[in-house]
């Protein structure tokens, strides 16, 4: 399998878009404050925008799409003709593993962050209660997802490059094999007499 520039650019672009959405999700996390209810003695939480939930899910979807394209093109390392043994194959196996580990870590951070950011506490208690706090997403969850997205991009690019170098492409290269040409003996004018 030859290295395709289109696939290469597609994988990088999808990872970079996922990274941008993950950074945007970190910057737009919901912030809450405790506000007294004007009608009774209870207090409730007022949250800011839910944009980071949408950004987190978008980053998660883009990362999943990129990983799907990569594994469809390379046949997930295990389905296909096989790889030529050597340094490229070792590099492909290691980067394949790192790609999946970082992908799963990034997906976990982005999904958990999006779900937690969407959760809002409505009423927290009465005025006489102390230490009221509203549930919000901890800072750095989406940032960890963004960092793992970049690491996944690097591992995926290395995996695709190493796999394309080690892949036989369904054609084994053999030396000195070709069409066997028969030798033609030139017969002289006296050969008809035999």
C-alpha cells in the first residue's frame, strides 16, 4: 500500500479540528453561582452557557471519524495480507497501540467532560445551610482530552506511515521471476531433410 497524501491530510485535519473543539470546550466550561430564590427560602444554581458540551461532543465525533478512517485504510493492522518483517513493522505495531490508547483516553475525557458539563444542579438548599456549591466540571478535563488528541494524531500519523512502508500491498515482490520465454532454435536449410 502506497502512502496516500489525501488520507494523510484527512487524518491530520480531523485530529486538528477535534483538538480545536476540545480547547474551545475547555475555555467555555459552564460556571455556576448560587442565587437565592425570590419566592421562597431556597437557593438554586445559575449556570452559564452549555457550549462546551456541544464542543466536547463535536471533538469526540471528529476523533472517532479520524480513527475509523485510519483503521479502514490500514485494515486495523490485523486484517489483510500481512506486513513485511522488519523495523517498519515493529514501529507500526507500537504506534498502532499508542494510537488506540491515546484515542481511548481522549474519547473518555471528552465524553465524560461533556456529560458532566451538561449536568446542572437546580436547588441546593435553604439560606441557613452553609458551604453551598454548585456542581461544575473540574478544570482541565477537556484540556487533557485535547492533549491526548494531539498525541493520538502523532501516533496515528506514525502508524499510517510505518504501515504503508511495511505493507506488501497484496503483491509480493520476487526477484528474477517473470514470464519464461522459450528459446527458439534456428534451424538451417538442411533441417527439412531429417
